[in-house]
C-alpha cells in the first residue's frame, strides 16, 4: 500500500459544530503532517508528528487540535471554526530523517479534505 | 527568511509543445529541491527530488535541473499533453536536526495545455 488516504473528501460544517478529519497510511512512515491550502496558494504547514509525538506546531489556533493515536493514523479535530478556515486540508507522511540515512525523505500527500465552514 | 519564487505564474501552451518552468530559492542550509504536480482540488504528487550533488533528474517527459550555486531550478516538460494541465510547485527543504522535514513551497505555476 503506497498511498495516503483522507476522509471525508468533502465536509461542510457550521461554526458551532465539532468534526474530525482523518488521515491514514500503511507505508510504515513515522512522520505525518497536516497542511492547509487556500485556493491558488501553496500548502501551509500546520502540524508535524514524528514517532507519534507532536514535533512542530506552526502557531495554529487552538480550534484545530491534532491527534496521532498510532503510527498509521492522524486526526485533526475541528471546533468553533471560522469561515476563513475554509480550505483544502492535506495530510502527508514520510519516513523519518535518521542520522546516516538518506539525505531526504519524500513526503507523500493524500488527496485532501475540502472543508467549507458556513 | 526561506523563500521560493516561481515563474511564470501561469502559462498556456498548445498540446505537443515543450515548456520550461523556473524556480529560484533562498533556503539555507539547502538539503533538497522537489517538483510536485498538483491537480485542482487534489494533493501534490512528487515528480522529482534532487540533492545539492545532482544537477539533473528525469521522470518520463519531465526533466528537472538544479544549479545549487545560483540557487535556481527548472522543470522542462516535453511534448505536452492535455493531462499535464495542473499547478507545478517547486518545494525546497532545508537541512535540519529533527526527524521530520520542513518544506518551503513556491506559489506554483499554473499550466494549461490546450488543443
């Protein structure tokens, strides 16, 4: 299995709703990433998990709450979002960078979840 | 501040023609440069990855070049097809001491291939 899957594909939610985005990979990758992408803009990094521990949080508002329950799953819990949070949310995974290992780790992206906040 | 700039912003070419996309970066210390293809509403798909020691890499009709001295890269597409219509994003990774890479994305070039 060489792909990253994301569910749901589309999500419409109100500002008072609580919802979750899910990401799954079975490539043995121990680094997983959440990105936010607005239309015609490049992806913006939100969070990075390395070995199931949060290693990077790019000053993301607390209404976004990531969770990595195991090495194959990555969730993004959403609560009290704003209309400007509407975007394509991308998940990615990669092998970890290790001393003595390859110089780079290719990130594999999922198809994304298109989120609309009303 | 790490930055990646791409040109042109958009490009329209006829099917069968060649084109070249440009990328300039100021990411330090440099680790590797990637070109991704992204269809509208989909996740990016990797085309090539090059480290500082590589100056060209091909993937089918896609050929990427890297000049680490001038910090420039190009992506050449040969014999374009309608399915090449997409955004092409140049992404640069800096060397870091962590186990997860942090990427700097360019704003992309939107390519449209027409009949």
